[in-house]
């Protein structure tokens, strides 16, 4: 079979199943007696095993099979779930994830998993009395073969076949325990039986057999002219068959009565109704398709060109002042606006994709640090652009590790402070305007202001005089400075002085910002503000001399006209009084080295921009207006240009540089 065409689907679905197993294992740890959770895990593991075997990844399939055996023992109550067993199963899931990642990277998926396999085998075979009981039950099961019940119509057909000289056989087929493709073996058995005669009934049903919803044994009722020996020998030729028993089938009056009690009929109707409902539910769920992200990127690029041409048409329409042309352009603008909304929504994915990895990580870190931590996730359904999702994972990992290591105290210290021994960590996401906010809050010890100030002064980040006049918020922002760490000891978790500055720069490169709030002995909150999308942004177009620039609206507070006599001087800088606050002036013509072609006027046009608590007034020559533009990268050669985050093509074909206002605020 050609598997290359299915590889992407296999990788995506494998990751989904592994994530589901991870999530369910965490639920099982909290509710070890709930066997329905074990059944969910078993179902995902079984599907993964079948897919892996079909695709030819034998190591992946074998390890999943070993894990499946342990889960089977748990759901059959031969093994009791405890922390040790869960640790081993979690380790095996880690190995499975590593194999899938290797396959996604073009590898063979091979991995040395002897240690985990030995541990799984020990759990499976080390059941003590339960293991003995399971061995004792096996032969009893073989001797007492359940007789298939039939209805009145089937009974009449069987009696008629006997009168015609044909034989009625009940066939019991047992597959090997390590059989990987049960549905395939069932299909091969049925092929043989259908050539030999007529299959009247099977238990479980044919549909259940095809879906592998059975253990290892199934029964078939067959009408044939062949002998029992011939039937048995043909079936035994199929590989992975453990045992075959062919017995003559006799229908008694008692069996006829048993075949149709009213209770069973009612139960069957209910089961049929449930199956129909499930089937209907599945049909509704199948209204989604998988699309390669490259196709969405290509669609987005084409639409970006359309946005540029739309701007050009709007400008031509305004210049010509042609009524019909203007109406057509306005209609096109509305339609393209709707199209833009649809395309952007197609690129939106829930932050759940990032959040899913954290419960498992928190569990492991809490064990490593001997802390008790309860993680709650709120707003996982909140959607963000895929580009932002791809970038935000690592910063969130560091913030969570930081909260667990630095923020939340150990159980003994917490109890000494009158707190619960279990620390609370909350991960929250929500929409607000054109932004998404992600908050990481804990109920730990908070940020020690004195400790931060002492470290900042010793690192020469600030002077003692400056530190004395700083607000709490300004002090907390210092922990985002490069090389800053207040950890007393260096650990693998955090405290290496690398991290929060990288978190800050990553978030700012995405057009967002991060703020910190803390109350001693009550906890800390790290709040991240992110734009919904990075590709099409709203900007204020301005002119600096005769050059056009774009300032992102997300960072603008307002625009203003300032007279020259209103300008003041402080610390050798020109500043203005903006609503009671001293705001420094930034002359863009000087920062960007723009040639001076216009005469200086008696007033300045300024754009007030903000970065956290800090503000600046960007001095421009004139305001052009608000516009939606496509953010284009400057490429590797110009990527280091100061205060420029990208460029866009305007309606008249000119290129306008997009300013990075964060870089202009000091």
C-alpha cells in the first residue's frame, strides 16, 4: 500500500490521540476508580496501534500494544491504578510522542524503548492473585461456549437447510492476544466461510467486528455442505489465529423462547436507537475537513494582494469622482471586507492547542520540586491567529515554570503562612477588542520588591536614587531586564538569568506587551496582550517631510497638535505636558534620517503612542488617515533596521514603512 499520501493525516491524528491519552491520564489520576476514563484511553491507544501497524511503524505499534495490555488489565480490574503505574504509562506516552515527532521529521520512528517495555510487562504480569485468576478462567471459557440465539425466521431457515442435507455449524474463532489487525483477520475468516456456505449470524455483529469492538473471540453461525474438519483446517491457515472450534448447531424450543423475550427486544430497540443517534452525531461532526496550512497561507497571500488593489481602486475612485465607479468600489470594499473576515477566521485556532501541553508539564514539575499544585485553565476556546499560536508556546512555558519555581512556595512554607498546602495556578485567556489577553496567575509568595531592587542596583540596572522613587509596577518590570534573576539557587527549572527578557522580546515582536502585578504573600499575575492577527493590521498613515509612514493603531493613544511654545525641556530632552503627564518628543525626521524638504511651522503634529506605562509623542508633518494595510516582511537583509517592523504597499503603489513604536519608547 502506498502510505506517503496518508502520512500527514497519520501524524495529525496520532498527535490528537496522544494528546487525548495525556488528558485522560490526568483525569484518571484524579479519579482512579472511574473505568470509563480507562475505556477512553484504551480506545485512543487501540486506534493509534492500528494506524501505526497499517503505516508500517512497527516499534510504535508494538509499544502501544504493550501499553494497551496494561490498560486492558486495569479496565478488567486485574490491576489497580496507582501513581507508579501512571508514571510508567506517562513515560510510554512520552516515547510514543518522540516516535511521532521523529516520523514527522522524516525519520523511521524507531526508538530504544526496552526500559519502558520491561516496566509495562512487569505491571501486566505482576498482578499476583489476579493473574492466577485470569489463567484459571481461560479453560472454563473454552469449555462453555455460549450458544447463539436465533429468531423464529432464522430457526425455520436452519431447519429447512437440515432437510436439504446441509450442516449447521457454530464456529468459535479465537485470535492471538498480540494480533495487531483484528479486523483484517476477521475479514479473511469471513471470506473463507462465505465461500464454504452461508453466514447466518455472528456474535459480536459484523459491524462490531469490523470496528474491532471485541476482545479476541467471536462466534459465527454457518450453513454449509462441507465437513467441520474442512472448515476448521481452512480457518487455521489464516495467520494470527489461536484456536478454532467447529460444533454442530442444534435449535431447541427453549432456545427459541430465549431468542425473543420482550425485555431483550426492548433493549435491542434502545441500543438501535442509541446507535442511530451516535451515527447522526457523527454525521454532524464530519462537517470539517483537514487543510494543509500552506494552502491557507497561499490564500492569505492572494487576499493580501487583493487588499492592496482595493486600496488602489479606492484612491482612483476618489480622484475621478465617478459615481458608478465609486458605488462599485464601495460594494467591492464591503464584499472584500467579509471575505477578509472569513479568511482570518479560517486561520484562527483555539489557544487550547498550546494550553493542552501544560497540565502534564505542571504535574511533572510539581513532582520534581516536591510541590502540590492545582492548575486550572479558563478560556481555552479563545482563538488566535495560527502565526501567533506558533510563537506563544515557549514564552508561556517559561512563565509557568517561573511561577512554579519562584512563585508558589513548598507545602511546609505555605502551611506556616496559613495557606493551603496545594498552590493554585490559573491560566486564563479572553478576548478584549482586537486583542487577546492571556494571564498566568498564582497564589504564591509574590514578588519581593526589596529583593528585586537590591538585585537591580547590584547589576547596575538602576541606581539607588532611581530605585527609591520607582513605583511597585516599575520595580516588577525590572525582572524583565536581560540577565536578571532573583533565584538563590540555579536549577534546571529556572534561575539561570535567561528567560523573562526573551519572553518580553518575543511578545513585543508579535506586536503585544506583557505586564506584571504582584501582592506579597498573595501571588502574582503576568498579563500578556496579543493582537488577533499579524498579517492585516489597522494603521495611521502619517507624513514625515515627504515620506509616508504607518503607525499601528494598537499602540496609538491619540493624535494632537502642539504649539512650539508649549514644548518644555527636561533632562536635555524636549517634552510636552500631556494630560498631566510629562511625555518626551521623538522627532521622526531625525531618528529616521529623513531629508528636510519642508519649512518648519509654528506647531507640531504629534502621535501619542504607548508601551505599557511609558509614552512618547512622535512628531510628524501631517496625518493622512486610518487604513487597513498588509504587513510585509523586509526580508533578512533589512530585518535589523531600527524602529521598522515591516512595510506595506499603498493604493498609489508607494511603499510605506511600518514603524515599531515600542523601539521608539525608552
